[in-house]
C-alpha cells in the first residue's frame, strides 16, 4: 500500500509549533549533531563558549559589583524564569548557593544531551563571577542525565581546601 498523505496546498496540517518549540527542537538537534560529530566533551566546550557569551551579554548581566549571594541567586532565578526554567534557591550558606530546577528551558530536548548543561554552567558562572569576582559552578544532578531535577551549586569564593568539583570563572 502506498502512502496517501497529501503534501502542499490542501494537505492536512497539524498545529504549527510555537516559537519556543521550534527553537528548542533546533537547539536539541544542533547539540545532538555536535555531540555525534565531535563527541560530548568537545560539544560541551562549544556550547560552553555560547554560554559564556550569553553570560557576558546584556541579556544576563547583573549590574554592579560586590554583589552578595542573595542578589546573585535572585538574579539568576529571575533570568532562568524569563527563559522558561523553574530554578529556585534551595539554600544559601555564606558564599555557596544551591539551586534546583524541575523544568529545563530547552524542554524535553535536553534529555540525553548533557552538553546543554554547559549553558547553565557558563551563564551562571559568568554572571556570578562578573558580579563577585569569582564563581565555581557544579551541576551535581541534571535532567539531561536522566535525574529528576537539576541541582546546581554556585560558590562565590575559591574554597581553601579546593576539593569542590566544578568549573571556575573569574570576574
């Protein structure tokens, strides 16, 4: 039996995607392609560059210097909410902020595409370091890896023992 679907004028049309759906699908396909071609580690590097550029841009900027942990946390939560994330502050302990998130801005496209976690790592790192002089970001859990949530730790000063995992950023 041949496929009887019509293509072109008069063809049945499903609801067109929203702009967000289209861009999420495009980002998912792009990250998957990069991961397939160069490997996950190099894909993380490429996507990290994009995250740093966004984190340094006026889109994510936290104005001012010498910000405290609460100001950084509130700004990052608000920024992620604007782009469709549901980050919240789990805890602030001195210079350490723990965030959780149950909904990635990239939607279901993030699942299995761990390189996309570099967007959060680098945006959070650049914004926090630019506002405080230093940040170390560690994504302990992620929706991309199949965890039930994202759990992100941001430290605003270099630890004395230097045993924390994470990526360092300097302002």
